[in-house]
């Protein structure tokens, strides 16, 4: 229900618990079309009309496990296969007056085993088309400092620390890819630097 002064009602989709087998699932599925496009599924938190309060959040979390030997559930965000598959956009919000939202992608930590990895990969092509590109770009600024881009390996207290590798793609018939390290251009101040430092042993 709608509320003009208090909190409006909530909607909860809950399946029953299970003692000895898997618990039930919750599915939100749009309709199929034989001649037109399929239906859309929108999940959106409510905005805030107040100048001081924030809008609602959207949280997607997989299930936890109490066992120390079993893995927790996965969260999959992907597009279906087709002649041209759809794209997946993950972005933070924009703002005109204050700082925009941040975007964090991190893997889980591990106390006894190996922690999770993060893989950013562009799609491969098996025909004469070009493969997808992978771009890591920091934000531009017209009045302040632009964003930074940091590539850093993990720190280790006992073994070897992680490595950072910059590799171009291989080619069997044409030219292979290039690796370019370039600093930004400045019209009024000092431009950026490139520093290659070997760690102490």
C-alpha cells in the first residue's frame, strides 16, 4: 500500500525451509512471445523524494553454508546466447553536485585455502570478426583531479606475493596486440609519471 506519512508496505517472497533436502526456489520469469520480444524483468529500489535521505538499495546475495567443507551459492549475471548476445552493464550512479557512487569488484578472502580470483576477459571470435576489447578507464574531470587506475598484486606474509602481468594477444596470421603505457596530458599542471620499481629482497 501507499503511505503519505509513514513507511509503505513491503513485499516478501519466501519459500519454506528444508531439514533433510534442498529448500525450495524462487523464480521471477517474464512471459514468452512467439512473434515479438519477450517480456522484461525490472528490479528497482524506490527513489527518495527527500533532499537528505538516500534511495533504496538492491542487494543480491547467495546463500551461506554452515559447513566448513561445502561451497556457498553462486550469483550469476549473464545474457543468453544468440546471433548477437546482449551486453551486461554494471555501473555506479552519476551525480551533478556530490561524488558519484563507487563500483567494487572483489573476491572473497580465505583463512586456510586459496582465495577467489577475479577474471576480466573479453569474448573470443572463431570467424573473421574481431574479438572483444577490454578497457580499464578512470574517470575524467573538468575541474578537479581525474580518477586513478591502480593495478596491484596481493601482499603475502609467508610466501611469494602476487604478480602483475601485462600481455598482448597472440596472432597467427596478422599483427599481435600492443602494450602501451602512457601518462595523461596536462594543459596547466604537471603531467603524470610512469614508475617501474623492483621490490626489495
